[in-house]
C-alpha cells in the first residue's frame, strides 16, 4: 500500500475464480478473496489451486487481499532422467 500499513500474510489458494480472482485460506482458517498484483500480471505468473502465496491485506478490510508473490514448492518433483548423448 502507499502508506505502508499493509499486513503481510501467507495462504493457500483454494478456488480459482474468473477475472484473476482467488479464494485463499489463511493459516488461521479464514478464507479471503484475493486478486493478482500488477507485477504478477505483467510477468504472466500463473497461479493454480493448491499454490502457496504471499499477500498484502489492508487493515481496514480483512476480507480482501492482493497476491504479491507465489511461493516455490518445498519438495519439487524429481528431475527427469538424463538423455543419452551419442
């Protein structure tokens, strides 16, 4: 936010809604409506259900948030096998 009063929280995307809107469940169990920030939109960062995201919330409206970062998976899939080189 412009004045720096935003609250940073982490959550898990539960539902993907139209218009780049998402329902995100916070660690305390609350579900908030979140939209993508301009930087994520500009760089074509894709967010799917099940992704962990970092969000900013206004202290005035705790039901809405702005997604600012998509967290990397802690245990990514195993890398594909090496290709043979002849």
